[in-house]
C-alpha cells in the first residue's frame, strides 16, 4: 500500500483490488447503514455483513480521509472491505452534491433519442 493519503478521488486506484470488489458489492447491496457525521469532519457508519461492523473515519473538505477505524480488526489491509463500502457511499454523496444545478434537465434531455426524428 502506498503512503498517499486516501481521497475520494484516488481510492479506486489506491485500495487493494479484492477489498474494493467486496466493498463495492456491500455498497450495491445497501449494507452500509446509518452513515452519519457525528462531529464536524468525523463520520461513522455500520456495515451489515454477517456480523455488523462499525466504521469511523475523518473526511475533510478536500475529500481526504484519515483516522480509519473498523471493528473487524483486519490486520492484512490498512483499509478493510467495510471501509471501502463506506467510501463508495461518500463518493456517491459527493457526486450527487456536486452535480450541475441543471442536472435534472440534462438527465431528462439525455433520455431523449440522440437524434430527434425529423418531421
Ligand atoms: Zn472492517
């Protein structure tokens, strides 16, 4: 694992591939419960695997993570699959919050046929 701090923008490259894969599946299955900001910049979530695991971390305004902790005690990976699942949740939040103001119109337009039928 590199020494680069993990951010919302590099984690897909920095995390172990198997960890990412598991985390992605947990994310898609909505196993990340109650993600919440408990103090400014300090976050917690519960990941409902077979046994639930509690994850806590800091996330600053630049999208940089620090102080990762998970109750699973994974000694092999600095960032475990539960944390990866939670990072995907916050990546989604970031993307949704930073959409252009006219996102809904763009989305509606994009559902129109690419080429308008000529009458
Ligand atoms: Zn874990």
